[in-house]
């Protein structure tokens, strides 16, 4: 039985994460796990879950999967529906267990180190499409359903949930809503908050509550769906979600413009903003961050048009005309298949593991040229990807000096923006706070957290300001 060392290992990594030196992890008494929430040994947790729900519902898995702390092994519960999820959380509450909610577990390293983790609760086996009404353009899915699976099904009826988060086909819809994740087509379709109309959530004590509903016009009073979206699993575990859908556009095409420097492309973005064009995605990408058909020394502006064919043809022609103004930029046109393939590769390359460090900088779209210039000035050998519609810049790199990140954060924050560590080594996370300064909203966030999870057992310490 390997679970006894697991609990010791868990304690050891918690101490390590908190800079407490241990000579030998086997010296640790379980009672010392004061911040782990529970003193129940891991083998007992596993046995209780398996007895209550069956052997397949709780497993001891290799720490490489669902990595939160650096344990070799970890226990994961895989409830199969909302009622089982509620029972798992009641059992965990009775033992005062600290929980990490998860979907597919692809992005669990985002955020601060967890203060404790007795159990991961994954929705990966809650993956059914519960209702789908093409005529109403609405659907209800379980949290573990992947976006790729649902959108493949909805494509048969020429519909989709218009969200394209960074990552690959494994991302669950629950994980996407919990993180408020969006991708390039935010430019035209907004964020997950705009498409979620209702959800059911299980709270830390196992209680099930609902917000919103299954029809489009039903929001009365405070819209809790918006509160849960992007709360990173700190308020409850999302079990089911209802969405409004969009009709799938009949045409998909993209244009890539090239230039040696970012400046002429930023100018083109400005001309596009001032025009009647409505691109679905518009990303400014520096060379080397992915395999691009472009000049190896410069930048590319990739623009996507998801629309009806006639509109798409007009938009392409207009964008090319605007590209000729000023610097007469070179361009390449991609057909539907090339376009789809390009954007899929773009989103997947973000999570390729080629980058040790990923920063997300949010500032005003008008500040984009200045933000890029400052990054270029402070950081060498990094790649940048900018979401031209909202000015968010992602910096991909190997190790970056913590002092330089702090200087960059200072510059950005002074101008009302923010810098978040999307991916970073343990060492960098110790030197640079992951989320940055959240400002006065922190005290409200703490009060909400205290109301929803008074014992602080859900994702302890991982969110903004250690919430
Ligand atoms: C390397 C990498 C980089 C990424 N970068 C970005 C980015 O910059 N911007 C962006 O918007 N998205 C980003 N994503 C997020 C990704 O696009 C997914 O949408 C999603 O967050 C991962 O899905 P998952 O099922 O694997 O979630 P997981 O990795 O399992 O969970 C992600 C987070 O959501 C919580 N969570 C998961 N499911 C639930 C649930 N049902 N209820 C409550 N909480 C839950 C977890 O506790 C965790 O904090 C990135 C993903 C990866 C792998």
C-alpha cells in the first residue's frame, strides 16, 4: 500500500512550499499537518471513498497527473454525477479535508501553491451532455464534458459555444468556466461569462445550489453565474452548466500580415479598429513562438474572419486594402482548412511545455505599442502574443529574472494594468506573487470566500491574495 508515504510526502511538500526545512520527511507526524486541514491519513481517505462509491471512483494516481504540489502520488475522487459529487464533498467536510477541484487537470499549476491538498476532486467522469435543444440554441452539460466534444456534436446542427481557450481537446467546460478562460475569438464573441446562462454548483459542505437557468432570458436579481465564472474553484465545484449557443458561421478564413517590427502592424490594428471590419480574432505574434509561415525576423498579425462567405470575402478585400496603406504589408491568405488548422496550432502551442515561463499582461488596447516596446526593452529572447482587441499581451519565455518581472509589473500597474504569472517555476513563484496587486476588491473577495467556504477548504491559498 503506497498511500501511507503519500500523506508524509504531502506534508513534506507543504512544509517545503512554506520554506520550512525538513531533515527527513519520514520524521513528520501527521498531526504536524496543521494547515492540511485534516489529520485523516491518506490510506483511510482512499478506503472511505472507495467503500462509499466503488473502487473506480477514487484512485491513487501518479503525481505527474493532476500536479498541484510536488507529491509522487495523490488521491483523486472521480464522482460520476452531481449527487455523487455532493456526497464526496459531504464526506470530505466530515473529515475536514482540503480539496482541489479539477476538470482534466491540464492547468492545475496555475496560481499560488496550495496551502494544503488532501484530495483532488475531478469532474472528468461527469461528461454527459444533459440537454441539447438546437431549436432554442441552448444546451446543458456536465462539468467534465470537454468543449471539443460538445462543439463537435453541436456542429452537426451548425451551432457552437463560441469559446476557444488556450489548450487542447482535453480542456473541460467546467475548467474553462472556473478559470474564465477565453482565446482569440474573444475579439468577436466575448468571454465565457457572455454565454453561460445557468449552473449548478456543489459547495464545500456538499450542498447543491443553482444560479440562472436553462433559458436565455431569466436573470433576475444578482447574477451569480458571473461570480462563479473565473473564481478558480474557490467558491464551490461547478457540476452542470447551461449555455446559449451561436450559429456556426459558414465561412472560416484568415489573413496573416508580416512586418519586421511591431509598429506597422499596430498601425494596421488601429486602421482596422476605425473601419467597418469585424474580425473574429486578431493576434499580433512575434516570430519564434510557433511555426509560422512568415519572415523569421519579425512579427505577424493574424486576423480571422468567421462569417458568411459574402461577408468574409468583403472583409478579406477590405483588410488587404488597409494593409496596403502606409507600409504596404505582405500578406498570406488562408482558406477554411488552413485557417482552422492555424488557430488550433496557435492555441495548442501555448501549452506545449516549450516555455518555462508565461506572463499575461493586461493593459489598454491603445497602450499596446508602448507595452510591446517596454517588454522589448526589459526582456531579451522572449516571444510575445498580443490579443489586439483588448490589448492583453502574453509573454512566453524560458526562465526570466524575477527582478525584471517586478520592474515590468510596476510599470504596468502604474498605468492601471496587471501582470499575472500564467506559468512559472516554483522558484519564480516564491519571488514574484502570482496574481499581483488585486487592489481594494480583495476585501470583498475575502468576504465572499468566507461566506461560501468558511473553513477555507476549497483550493486553499491558490487564488488572488492567497484566497
Ligand atoms: C499550460 C496552459 C496554459 C493556459 N493558459 C491559459 C491562459 O493564459 N488563459 C486562459 O484563459 N486559459 C488558459 N488555459 C486554460 C485552459 O484553456 C482550459 O480552459 C482550462 O482551464 C483547463 O481545463 P481543465 O479541465 O484541464 O481544468 P483544470 O486544469 O483541471 O482546472 C483549472 C482550474 O479550474 C479549477 N476547476 C476545474 N474544474 C472545476 C470545476 N468543475 N469547478 C470548480 N473549479 C474547477 C481548478 O481548481 C483549477 O484551478 C491554459 C491551460 C494550460 C494547460
